[in-house]
C-alpha cells in the first residue's frame, strides 16, 4: 500500500542508554529536546516480547498509514511516499547506548563529561540474539553505531563477529581509529563494515588541538592497517569537520588530502561542526558555507569522491549566496574577527 512513512518507524530500532526508540534522527535533533518515537521508556536491555514490540511499532506506523504524522516525526526529511509492506521485521539497528571515548574532541556533542562517560551499561547481545533466533532481524540488516568509541565498547568484537563476519549484517561505524580492531578490519575486507574516520586535520599539531589527545601518529598508522587490502580501503571515508578557528584553512585541508592520497582512500566527507551550526540555529556565516564548497572543489580537483555532509546541507539548504565582493569582505571580517559563537563554544 502506498503512503507517506519512514523505514525507521516501520522497521528500525535504536538503543539509547535509557530507552528503546525508532531512530536517532532529526528533527528530534536535540535542539529543542524533542524525542524520537519512543517504543520502551526506561529500557535497560530487557528481553522483549515480539508481540509487544511490534504492537508498539504499529501504533506509530498506523498514524502514517492513516495519513497523519506522529508529532515526533513532524517535518522529518526521512519521510517518503512509497509502497510499504505490513510485515514485522527489523532491518536497521542503531547502537548508541554507550558513551566512553578515548578522545576528547572540542566539538563532541555528547553532553556528558569525560568522567561521566561509560561503557558500564546494559548488554545488548542478549536481546539482539533473542530477536535473531525469533527471525525478527532480517538478514542484510544495517547496524549503525553512535555513542562513544565503538572499538573500546565491551561487546564490540562479539557484535562484529556474530552479525557482520558471519555474513548476516553490515556495520556502519564512525571510529576515531585510536584503537585498531582486527575484527572490524576483517568485516571491512568482506565488505560487511564501512568506517568513517574524522581526522579533521593534516598535522599532529592541529589534530591535538581539536582532539585534545596526542594521537595523530597512532591514528594514521591504524588507518594504514585498515587500508591494507583493496576491499578494506574501499570501505573507508575520511572526514573533515570544519571547526571555526581550528582548521578553517586550505593549507590544513591540503595536508589532510595528502594523507588520504597516500593511503589510497577515495571518499572524502566535508561537514561543518554540529555544535557551531546548532548554536547558530543553522544560520551559519555565508563565508563558512562558501569555504566548505571551496574545500569540496579542491578535493574534487584531486580526483576524490567528495561528499558535503549533513550539517552543511542543513545550513545551506535553500540559502541564496551573495556574489557581491563588498559583502563577501564584510562577511569574512565578521566571521574571522567578531565571532562570538567561536569564543563561547570552544575553550582552547
Ligand atoms: S520520520 Fe524521522 S523522526 Fe520519524 S522515525 Fe523516521 S527518521 Fe525518525
Ligand atoms: S571521537 Fe567522537 S565520541 Fe569521541 S570525543 Fe570525539 S566526537 Fe566525541
């Protein structure tokens, strides 16, 4: 039957540290504290009944089926019109209930302090394994990872082995690559895992300023290991998040591209810091939008496949950019020298 809905409300699960929800996407973008569709509140890894789970999913999906939109999904860009099936299965799982990380990035949107972040959280394997036994999780399911750093999460290796290296599912993992995971590499080599590494710099000095840990050399060494085979290198994206006053210069970006070239990584992702764009309610400086476009051009010119990512898209969406030289100069001066957001957001 054809109607407007979203795959995640029909077939998605997302594990937060205290609830099980359908997704972790905008518009529930933490700006106004709006929650995504909640399936189980106060959830701590309990084994769930299949009937109860799909009863709760159906309550939301029926709103779409009847021509409405759940308030949690209002104006979400994931809504699309197509034929939706009525079957009960899960084909997208997001794991984001852990928060421990071995870096301390200046732009991290995790609201917890380093001391408060933990992996001492409920286990996810018991409930997933039950779902798998019951045939709820569809073969080919996508696993998306959020939270802290996955490679140091206690169930990381077992999850990858049971769900990716067994050929059952594909993992999409943002990792900082401070720790190398052989299991992850094996899955990449089988085309069953894809990693995004935000290097955000081309030098040890800038990396340390942004990540607040001196791990640039270790990360580039580990990237070499991840990029060892033709298959595995094709499953890596290197990301450059533009952080005003830290790495918003072309020289740093060119050094970053050199690293990608040495490693033979083909996909470059460029984005604008989420913290900065949220702080300005997506009304970021025109200068920065144009700067991101300039970096894309530099990357394209060197033959990389270059993607401008989510916060860039949200910030530039529908914006008409000026070509007036005088306005451009004023914009640049305001951005560089009178930028209150930079002072408020980033304590160096
Ligand atoms: S429509 Fe948006 S908010 Fe609603 S479930 Fe889908 S992704 Fe989540
Ligand atoms: S690597 Fe990711 S989770 Fe860790 S501090 Fe940086 S942004 Fe936060």
